[in-house]
């Protein structure tokens, strides 16, 4: 944070009251650490927000610094020579390591759990896409999705060894699955634990690696999955298929598959939530007299009555002819916008007929019953 930028109140940053206990402050900081960890939060402001929270915790967790801050604020800390150690770290991972130990991962923040060195690790998620038509989106149907994913090797059943050959204790980490070293940080000495690069954190290695997967226990494969697309789905929405992502490690569960649905544009319709909108051209004389026109629907064409005197831009509504609700609610409508077309390229007889009509018109024929403001709003689509 630059000197010209006034830092926020530390209590506000952590979301605690000024009389919060040491335990409350620690709990609040851990909550923020989980929320802002780079493994789960890719927002561009996550890193500066975490550094801000780390600086606040650095002050409020120290009784002497907190007392100075409570009495004199940020200026009081600066006048006593305090400078945050947070900006001295190379990365957010280094800050996590200084506060929580390990490699800045979730294990130390949550107090252990899946994903630590040697423990089961969940497989990563996979993204795929499928393209469908508007009609398919309306009725809902199955779609086949193909994608590349990491799967367990069937030859060695995921243990990385040739069938019938032994798996031995890793000689590098002696079965621990991790290597430890002591590093110095501004917060004191920290024990850094990293996964063993020889056994990958499992603590065991195959004497004879699997010839199919080269001892990795997993391999890449092209997968085909049938996905049920719900009726009414919108363009850009995603479908989650649990357990169809990358295979987990060391007995961990597989990740998930997220299928993004792309709905192709339909030249006949625009979509407004669950409503569909179409436009029909009607010649001005027919709009004045009233007529019947043919309009498209998702199920085929249908005839619609255009009342006599229909004005440009008026909308006719066909109930329940739009898109179904993906949540199972009421189906939308089909809105038919009437585009009144003034005829062009008239031959002599047509012109004579229109001249006779124009001579017979009175102000009563042209009275729409609208105010000037209403006419302007309609003209400009307001």
C-alpha cells in the first residue's frame, strides 16, 4: 500500500469489533484466509485484500502494537517505526506459509484434511462445451459431450506398479511422503514441508513402474459422456456432472465436469427470459382493415388475427408459446410485434385507389387517442 493511500481501519478489515478478543481476531483472519486463498479465489482484488488482512492481523494480534493503534491509529504506528512485513514477501503463498506453515495450502488453514502431502487429493474439474439449437433448448434432450481427462490406469489399477510386482518404501523421504526444511521469515523460523519429488507425496514407489502409465497410475483419455440438458436452459448456463472430471490421487475422489451450453441464435426469434419475440410484416391497408397472418412458433407455423386498426409496433401475445422455465414454472409467451409496412412502387391503379382513400379520410380516422408524450415514447421505443 502506497504512503499516499490511507489504509482502512484494521478492525473493519477483519470484520471484528474494537473489543474483540485475541481468539476472535485469529478466527476472523483464518476465515478471510480461506476466502481469499488463491486456490479458490481468482478475483484480481483477492491478493491485495489478503495482504491487507495479513497486515491488520499482524498489528491486532500483537498486544503492544494493538494498544498503540487503538490510541493513536495508523500515524501512531508509523511514528513508532512500525512497518508491515507483508510487502516484503515475494508472493501470497509466502505469506500463507509464514502465518500457517506448510506450503500456503488449505491443510494448515483448516487444520489438516484432503490434499496434504501423502494424503488423498481430489481430482481437478474439467470444462467442456456443447452447442444446441433453440428448439432443442425448448424441449430439453440428451447431448453427447467429448473431452480429455485424466483417468486411473486400468493396467496397474492406479498404483503405478506392474501387476504382481512390489511397491516399496520411498528411500528419499523414508515413507513420510514429504521433505522438511527450516526457513527464516520476518515472523520467525518456519518449518517448510514439501511433497517428496520422488514418490509424489505417497511415501512409496514401485520397484517396476507400470509399462502403460510409466508409474504415474493415471493417464489421459478421450471421454464421451451423455448429458441431460434441461428444457428451458439459456445460452451460457452450465451443467455440473459430479465425478466426471480428472481422477483423484491416492484414493481421492474425481473432480467434476462442467458443461457450458451454447444455444445457437434462431433467425426467427429473440429471447427475453422465457418469452420469445418475433416480428411480422403487415401492409398498412391490411393493418387498417384487419387481417390474418402466419407466424412461426417452436412447434411450427400458426395463424394469428391482426385486429383492424392495428398500429405500428403493437404486440400480439400468444400465451404459453414461449420457452419453458428451467425451474419447472410457467412457460413463457410468444410476443408478435406488428411491423406496419407502407407500400412502395405503386402502379397507377393502386395510386388512384390510395388517393381516393386519402381524400375520404377525416380527423376521426387518424385519432389514436394518444397524447403527444405517448406518441413520442412509442416512436422512440421508450
